C-alpha cells in the first residue's frame, strides 16, 4: 500500500501515520521530521530548510522533491507520505517518479479538521526530543509532565508551533495544498475522513477509508 496523507497542520496526520505504519508494516516518510532532523544536525539540507521553516513557509519544491525521491528509491515495500506532496508541482513530480518505479499510489487520504480545533491541538503539541514520540498536554498527556513515557526523554515544543507561525502555516496550506484535493480526486485516488475525535476513532475511520480489515477490539472495548 502506497499512501499520501493530506490535511492542514494539526490534523493529526503524523500521529495516524505512525500508528498505521506500525500496524501494517509500511515505511513512514514525514518530510517535516526529516527537515527537523537535518536542522538539528546542522546539515547542508538543514541550513537550506531552516529559514523557510522558521517563518512557516514551504521549502522550495526542487529541494523537497529531490529528498523524497532519494528516499522512495530505497524503500522496497509500502509507504506513507506524511507532509508530502504539499504543492501541485510536488504531486506531479511524485506521480512521474512513482510511474518510473512502476509503483503508483494506492490512495491519498484527506484529513478534515476545523481550524480552531487544529490550533488548539497544535498549541498543546509536544514531542520527545530523544525518540520523537508525540504527546498533547491537553488530549494525550505523558504520565509525568514533560517526560517521555517511552524513553524518559525531555518533551519539547516545535519552534514553528508558536501561534504566529501556525497562522502563517495555515495560510500557506490554504494556498498551496488545498488544490491537491482536486488533483487526487481527478485521479480517483482521494479518500476523505473526519479527523476530529479520539485517536482510536480517527484510526478506525482511516482504516475504513482504505478498506483495511477492522481493528481488533482491545480488552474492555
Ligand atoms: P510539518 O512537520 O509537516 O508541519 O512540516 C514542517 C515544515 O517543514 C513546514 O512548515 C515546511 O516549512 C517544511 N516542509 C515539510 N514538508 C514540506 C513539503 N512537502 N514542501 C515544502 N516544505 C515542507
């Protein structure tokens, strides 16, 4: 299964992609995470990306496309693209490259979320500085404040999750990424889900939209 997840910042794509990739053995490719890693390690790519990310702007298409294509060429099985494509030129480049590799997309899933709910989610968002596990101080807090349940690492807030930058990211999203719904609808690849609600509930909707087998009920469910 080769998937693209679409939706505004705060729609929960990253959380769902992590879960879905674990459950179905897919490789999770999150362009934002790759850029953050490169910024943290001060690589050449990180130096290019940082100035755009700080403002909430998009990194230029050619830089992102090159980075993603290099990754995809190394992936053998299925994958989930999270945060890519974000513009029509990126989607066209992806389509051309996957055609060359004879591995076309299975679906593009659009996550619907109201802006106020997304902003609330983003402002509570934290992640482990060590292993990257995501949390939300309001909706999904760690057992001990500021400490990762998985590895004990320190929880941090993303620099671009500040309110001003979030607003800019929404604006950029509206202009650049919204047209992708039309792009994938035309190719009959678009699925749409309601991304509001508990993580488990959204995960179920996501799997239903992809005709994946129903999740087995957890004890007590
Ligand atoms: P994200 O974690 O997906 O919200 O991405 C964080 C930031 O990384 C974005 O605000 C952009 O600056 C940059 N970025 C991530 N993916 C892309 C992309 N596909 N195209 C351009 N910039 C991107």
